[in-house]
C-alpha cells in the first residue's frame, strides 16, 4: 500500500537514527519536490555506448533475512578476471533501465560493476512510489547497510576484485558516502553525485577512501551550505577529498532521463569521475 507523504514525514521526524543519518528530517519531501517533473524518457545522453563492448546480467549478490539480494552486474566483454570492482547505487527512481545503462557505461571503463537494489525489486513509476521506497529504506538504515555490505563482500571475497570503489547518485549518492564511512579500508574510492552530505567530524573521521563529491549550486534538496560544511570538515581532518559545485546546476543534473539534465555539468562530472576512478582503482600495468 502506498504511504502518504505525511506518514513519511512523520517517520522521518520520529526516527532519531534516520535523522542522524540524513541530517535533514524532511529529506524525502525535498527530494519529491526536486523530482516531481521527472520522466523516464531517455534523452540522447542516455544512449551513449560504453567505451568498449560489455556484457551485463542479473545476479544474486547475497541474502538478507533469507531473501535473495538481486542486482545487475556488468563487465567488459573481454573478461572480468582481475578487474577492479565498482558498487553502483541507484538514485530516487531505483534500479531501472537508466541505472543499468550507466552501469554498463561504467563497466566499459574497465570495471566489474555491480548495481545494487535497495528497494527490494520495486521500480517506482511515480514520484509518490519513489517517496515511499526512499522512506521505507531510510527507516531501516541497518538493512540498507547490510545490503551494501553483502554487495561489497560479493565483489571482494567472491569475485576477488583487487580494489573496490563505490558510486551513487542522489539517494544513492548519500549511500555511497555512508558505504565509504562504514566499510573503511575495504573501499578504495568513493564518488558522490549530489548525495546527502555529512559534516559531523566524528563520522567523517571514519573515511579512509579518497572522495569525489559532485554537486549543483542551485540544488534545493541538497543545499550548497551543507556541502561546503562537509568540505570544510574534511579539510580540517586532512581527508583526500575533492568537492565540485557546478554553477547554475540543479539536483539530478547528471540524470539523462530527467528534465534537470545539464549537458556541460554532466559531461565534466563524467570526465572527473572516470579520471578519479582510474587513478585510484585501475590495475597496475603488467610487466
């Protein structure tokens, strides 16, 4: 049954763990506002082919409470052995065709890329459905983190990736940062596209991986003041972090299926992302 927005807001306001994680009790309402005019119709940017041929398939990457965790795994057609791994975390709209396409594109850069599913197989078809899915996930952050730990274990211990990065957009951008904080030195690089910032020094002290944060100056859901507060805290802690705020860019500026897509910012963010990941995850050349 679909939860009304008022019920979600009540959940947010009465869950101390959730408030602590999000840093903003009305996060779901703000995100719904940011995505209210979104569509899933692809723009030309959504059809960009990977840099090299890739293969993708649905996989089971673990279990949670006896239920299989299913995601989407992609790698270059030339093979997956020895490649660095990349956890890919979907945004507001869930593990949909756009996220699968982006996972294939990331795989084309030379990674074993695993797109996780934090919605348990649900793919929202409306902003209300997405609000309900986000609210339900945020109400149980322990389950979401267990899901992400399972995905990391699948790549680290079963696929034997030599290094592991994490990347997410929007809702998934916040979870990309949370994953890097929680998994410590099991993560070698983290990319956050307009995800919820964390400015608590005690939490940020847990960060071991280099961080790339990509944000929009005009994002009403993730105000730039919070981003700058995180940047300042990371600097004081001496963390390896690069925060980029794009002028005149709004929330979801890199989503090629929504009206917020901004070509110049999205293309620059992609260049920065691929360079950042290559520098920190790419396997050394064979002798």
